[in-house]
C-alpha cells in the first residue's frame, strides 16, 4: 500500500476523475469515469476504490462543476486546481489550455505557479470538445480514428458556422455535395482551434502553451491549435487528470501546513 | 493647419488626372474580359450607369490616398450635415460606406477578430467592429484611408456612432464634433431644435479651427443647395420603380445610394444622379425591368445583408421577385424635403433631426405604409438586423401591423448587415424560399 | 411567483410602519395615505428631485430578472438587452397596473425604442413621459438643453400630478436628496468600516429605488450610525463596476467566496451619488436658483456611459475609487448587448492592465439565477486575488 497523503476529485460535467498523490506529489492511484448524474454515490464509490489502493486516511480536495456535492475538506475552482496541477507537471510559467467535454478554460500561470489571469468559453458549446463530439458523431467518425483521418486530408474544407447546431447542418450539406470526410474533419478542427485561440488571446501573455483535458488526447486538435496560435503546444502527461491532481496537491499543502 | 503645397497639388492631380486615367484603364480591362460572354441569369440588362458609379467611388477613394496633409480630412457619419463641412474644403471619408464595402467583400470577420482581441464584444455593431478593426490592422480594400483631422458624428442614426467615434477619437487624438439630435417622440419640441442649432453653430467654430478656413455664408448656401438638389434627384431615381416593371432592383438601389451618402453636397454627386435618372426613365419607356420577369413586388426594411446581397437578390429574381422600394434608400430622398438653402443652419437642424431612425414607431409605420402603397407591393421583408437596434426594435409589431392593415405577406428575417457569422445561409435562404412559395 | 415579487427586493419593514410591506403595498399605501401618484421609471438616470417635489413616488424598474414572461415576451428580439425585454414584458402584462404613469429616460437606443414601442404600440394606457440626456461632452449647448428638458418634464409632471412646482418645493426636494446622497456617500466610502455584508447593505441601498425618499432617509441615516471607527471587513476588497447588482445572488457568491465590494461603480448605486468633492466649481447645490442647482448636480454626478461620459473620465474615476478603497481587483459586471458599457470595456481594461489590477469581466443577462459557470468565475477570481 503506497502512502497517499491526499486525494483530489474533479467532478466534471462529462467525466469524473479521482487521483491520489503521495508525499512527493506523484500520482499513486487514479480513476476516470463518465460522470453519473447522481454524483454523490459515484464519488463515494470511486473514493473507496482509490482508498483501497492507496491508503484509507487521505483527506479529500474537490474541484469541478460538481465540487460542492463532494464531502471534501476543501473545494476550489477548477481554475485554481488546473493551474496547480499544470505547474506541478512543468514547473514553469505559461498558458494552460484545458479542453474538456463541455467547457474550455485558458489560464495564465505565473512563475510561482499562481493564476495571473483566466478566460472561459461562453455559454455555448461551439468552443468546446462537445462541438467535435456532436458533429463527428453525426458523421459516424469515431473520435479514436479522427486524428488519422485529419492527417490524411489534402486540404481543409472550411466550416463557417459558429453554432454547433448550424455547423451540423452545414457539414451535412458539405458531405452531400461530395466534399471528402477527411477535409471536413480537418475544417472542423480548424474552426474549433480558431475559437480557442481567440480565448487564449483574451487571457493574453506569451510563454509556453500547455494543454490538458480529454480533448488533448486528440493529436489533430493539438496540431490545429498549434497552427492557430502559431506557437508549439505541449500536451501534459495524463492530461485528463490535471485538475484532480491540482485539487489533491492543494489539499495536501493545507494538511501539511 | 496649413497643408503643404506639394501635397495639395498631388491631391488635385490624383482627383483630376491620375485617378480618372486609372479608373478608365480598369474599366477598359474589365470590358476586355467580359467581351464574348453571353448575358444570362434572371436579371434584366445591367445598368449602363453602374460604370460611372464605380468610377465615381473609385476616384473618391483613390483621391483619399493623397489627402493626408493636402486638405483637411473628416471622418463623417452617414447622417451628419456634411454640407456644413463642404465650404471648408474637407475631404470626407465615410466609415460606414467603407464598412459596407468590407461587408460585400466578406472580410469583416478578420477585422472584427482584431478588435475582439482588444476586448470589444462581438455583440456590438458590425460596422463599428469593421471600422475599428480596419484602423487597428491597417487593412482596407480601399488601398489606404487618409487619417482624420476631424471626426464628425451625428446621433440621428443611432447612439452607437457616438461610442464608436469616441473610440476613434481616442485612437487618432483629434477633435470630435457631435450633433446630438434628440429623438422625436411625436413632434420635435422647440428646445430640441434649438439645441441642434446651437450644436451646429458650435461645430462650425471647431471645423473652422481645424481647417484653417472660415465658412463663407454664400459657400454654405451653395453647398446646401447642392445637397438638396442631390436628395431630390435621388428621389426621382427611386420613384421610377413605381412603374411596372421596376427598371432596377432593390439591390441596385443599395449600391447606387453611395454618392448621396458619401458625396452629398457636391456637383459630381448630382451629375451622377441626373445620368442615372435619365437612364432609369429611358428603361421605363422601353419597358426594361431590373428583373427579367417581374411577378411579385416587395418592400425591404432595414440595412441590406451586404455579404449576401447577390445571393439573396438572385434567389428572389429567379422566381420573379424584386424589391421595388426600401426604407433605407428612401431615407435619403425624404431628408431633402426639409433642407432649405435660404436657411442652411436652421433647416439642417430640422432636416437632420427628422431622419427616419430618429423618429418614433408610428412615423416609421407611416413611411412603410406609404411606400407599400405607392410602389404597389404585395409583400415585405423586414431584415431583423442584429447589429442595428434602432432599426430592428419594433419590427415584430411593424410586421403584424403591416400585414393586418395592408393585407400583405411579411417576413421577419434574422441576419446582420456586415458579419456573416451571424447568418445561417441554409436556414435564411430556406425562410426566403418558403416566403416566396406562400405567394402561390 | 407573482411578477411584482420578482421586481427586486422582498418585503421590507418601512420605517413609518411596523409590518412587512412589499413594493406594491408601499405604492398603494402612499396613494391612500398621502394621495401620492406613482411613476414607474426605466433605467437609469433621471431628475428624481422633480418627481419628489411634485409629490410623485418614483418606482424604478430594473427587470424583473429572469426570462421575459407573458405575451409581450417575443416583441423584442433576443439580441436586445434583457433590461429592455423584461421591462416591456412586465409593463405589457399588467405589471405596472399599480402605477399611474411611466418615465423613459433616453438612456440608449434600446430604451429609446422601448419608449415608443410601449407608448405607441404598447396596448396599455398609462401616461408616458420621456427625459432626454445631452449626449456629448460639457458644452454650453448641453447645459441649456438639460435645463430646458428638465423644465419641460416638470411642466408635464405638474399637469399630471395636479401640483404646481414652486421654487420652494423644488428647493426642499433638492435638499432632501442631497441629504440622502450624503449618507449614501458615507456608507459607500466607509464600506470597510461597516459590519454588514454586501447582500444586506445593497438591499438597503436599493430600497431607495422605490421607497418614498423620506422613508428611505430614515433607514439610511440609521445605517450610518453603525459605521465603526476602524475597518471591520476581513474579506478581499474588490471594486465592482456595472449597471445593477442583479441577480442579487452575485453579492452572496462574492460574500461566500471571501470578498466584499469595497468600491462601487454601479449605475444604480455609486454612479448617482454626487459628492461635494467631485464638483470642480462651487459645491454642488450651492447656487441660489434651484434650477441652476439641479443642472449643476446633473453635471457633477460620477461619469456614466449612459450619460455619454468621456471614457477618460471614467478611467480617472475608477482610479480614484481604487486609491480610496484599496481594492485588489475589479469586476466589470456588464449586461449582454449593452452598447454604452461594452464600448467602454476595452478602454477600462487597458487602463487597469497598465496599473496591474486584475479584472474579471462578468457578462450577465439579468438572469434569475447565476449559472454555475458564473459562480465559478467569481470564485476563481477571488481565489486568484487571495
């Protein structure tokens, strides 16, 4: 049994992540599951599983949209926790782009890991992972294969609608008029990347760009974002766990103090 | 400010020699390219005058490139009483006209992105975002816009122009003259008109200081006379569309409106409209229509959808629909009725306060009703322009009242005048098609 | 939930009574006991002194919050700001049956349109009044216009109320509102020394939007007595700038996150308070002629985008507020689709960035409840400042 000193829970709107860290800040156990609308029983079950692996006594820090429903010692926003988790991974200032299922955050992180500024996407889905999920789902392109498809595309077919629902009908028309699926997929990624790039610009700042969140596992999206920003984008290891990691580290810091 | 003689000479050369040469060259090249291609499509033969229109506007923008330091430059809102600036030799630039050009060329999103990065909301007027974006990036389809020495703003079209021109004043660090026209609920009160007159007099002082000249009363009378004549001539052009078939399309009207806005008070503007009027009257005599087969006549309310103007026009023309009148083009015909060269300042106060957008909804309904009757329309499209609150507020009620009072079909169409990101083409064209189908 | 209950603030105890009264009950009581007619007033700025002098109860209409209800809900397009949309829905659905007339200040294009829509196409029969603001920098034409416009409104209100506006009456009303302002200024400037939380303080300040001024004066004066002699607020001090603190839950979120509003630039609150120190010339309200005093007061008010204040003046004003309060961050609480405020945002942000002051731009739609995202943003901002 490894000695977990704290557990972080990130209850996102799409997935629920639980992470246990040891005294050196390393992840010693974790779970990821699609979020159940009944959050409390799910979190209890996940905590039990992680505690069984990593140690029963560790205190819990919570973050994410469902954080207030977790019986935790400390609840912090996902902004603070993602900054914390990202800084623990890279140890230097920069801009973190976190793309989750239903929201996108940009956080400017300072030299001491502090939050300097942040921006979140507007209420609409078109700037989030949901945009790709809905439309690619309609095209029956599995998310796991899309990066390969995009890499094959000779050119991007532009998708101009700024609304997910309208983009869906636009894409249907494009397919009907014979445009190649790869090109459309590439166009979709470019459209999303340009919206995220606008968000990055609104939080300003130079420095390195890091990426976290489930969408960071999509290499086509990482490449598209890099092109839109004209800067290299570095994907953090275990990108989905960054928020939960930050929650665990914040909790650990409080308990050690 | 005293312009250098060399720059002034170059400005005049550009206007009188180089510009016209360049424009003729371009026109000759275009004719060469078009030779041999058959005319097709649902429209009637194109207007000959359009060539002259292009020359006139190209020349205006071309000459503008040499205006810096040569003559005083003013950036002016479309509703501003520009005749007051004409005697002072200002070269007038119209950011709205420029933004419309950017809209047609579909370059607004890039310009808007530049100012959105500065923190401007995308919900703000697309003309403002286009203009501020052009200033921020230096990008313009007009080659180069001259820097303003003076900003001239009149709130009769909306309050937004004031916030927009303030941002310009902040950027260029030049004086801003404002004519704040109180909104007319019913009748303009005497102290409202007095306020406008006071402001006109205040602005003359500032304009004189900036230009280094004085307004000669006779020159002001002359500029006012020309402005009135221009609006009267424009009204005559519009009136030809009362005939069946209308000799031109509503879209033609939107484009040919440029001189009365941007060149009002000049002889070039008036000469152009005489030419256009004569051609339109000739087409009426010969029964030539703007649309090849005119089946249904419509009214358009609000600004055009600049970036989709050809698509919309073609979609309608293919089924024999034509916009024979619009409240937007009509606004410049109405203004003339109150302008009086014998009383330039007093009549300007009255005329510019009574622009359609500065008056209440019953007045607007009255204008739409009158246009609908005079031009014998069977339907109306009210463009619910996201960017233009003064024009769009009340349209839901206007739609119901027009339909009920006149027994015509009315469509409320949501779009924007400049930003294509606010328009869903499939959905929009579907609505228009369904509307047309409802005519049977 | 009945519409009138939503139109800000729940029942309160009015100082002249002992029972809880709702806004509607207060309006009725004023009519029954004092013969005072009520005038609903659209946002934002208007010469309240004239209404008070003519014994008219001004009842400000900031919403109600939430989606517009009733048949009139669709009469204004969805890209028009919530303030105008909700107000129209409220007026047209009988929400204003309790009042006798409506005053529309010419705040912006949307309120301008609302005024003609409600009055001319509204389908409801109360008397309408308008008040136009001069839209431009200090010019002598602006001064004479404001005075003429005030006198014109006064004449119309005289006919409506059945009273004559003698100079002595106007003078008394001006003094009353100056006294209220003095107490409000003391409360806002001494915020750190007040033990009350923001929700409680703002509920008090906002009752001035509809209480008969003498009743409001009593409670404001009483609140001033609770000012301590040293700072008692422990939370993170922030400056909030915007139109109106709606939804009221926003203040609770700030409070729970560990912050408080140390400096107020809300149009409904701070931007109406004329302080003696603000005026360049003689102290506001010092001239003998009450009309001249009224005009002086108009121009001495803090800068507001809806009175077309120069953005540079707004920047200077924010700078002074930051200095005085020691606020560590600024929340720009803007209303979606609001042109006057949104055009100022980039200029304010630039100035604040130059001073290294963190900014949170919170875009609201006068919603009934704050979205989870908005709550997160506020909490994250406070965490950032802590």
